[in-house]
C-alpha cells in the first residue's frame, strides 16, 4: 500500500515545518490530491490517522482538495478534461492524450497553534 509511505512523507513535512517554525500543534492538514495521482483517498486518510498519532498533528483535521485531471490531446491540439489516465480525448477520440494536470499530490498548508 503506497498510501502508508505517502502518509509517512506527509508526517515528515509536518515535523520539519514544526521544527523550523516552532509551532506546538497542528489543527488542520490541507492536501491537494489530483484525480490522476493514483492515491486512494480513504486509504491515505486511514494511514494518516495512524502515523500522526503521538506527534504535533495528532487529532488534526484532514482537508482534501481534489484537483481535476487535464490533458493535452496530440490528435486535436486541445487541452481537455481527463477522468482517468489513458482515456480517449473527449473531443476527437484520440488516445494520444498527455496528462498536464491532476497527477500531483501536495501538502497545501497547515493550520497551527
């Protein structure tokens, strides 16, 4: 399950920020997760509950912002919405669509005390 390693990476970001900026507690962790990122949101949420226990973000609220998938179609030259990797272009039917957005996952920000 790669969501556990993602959760551990998020924990590292939170702990590094706490150390560098000197805050004592995180009340909310806000993440951006792309629709094409391959992240299972429920599994990530469960893993975060586990890895954040005992640290500065224990009990923090998790806010997830879903980023829609986008792609550039080489067939018609248009930027189009993409719901899954390797889907056909909704405009021309070509399968030559390169993902240009929605593949990312990042910590957007933290609310702290």
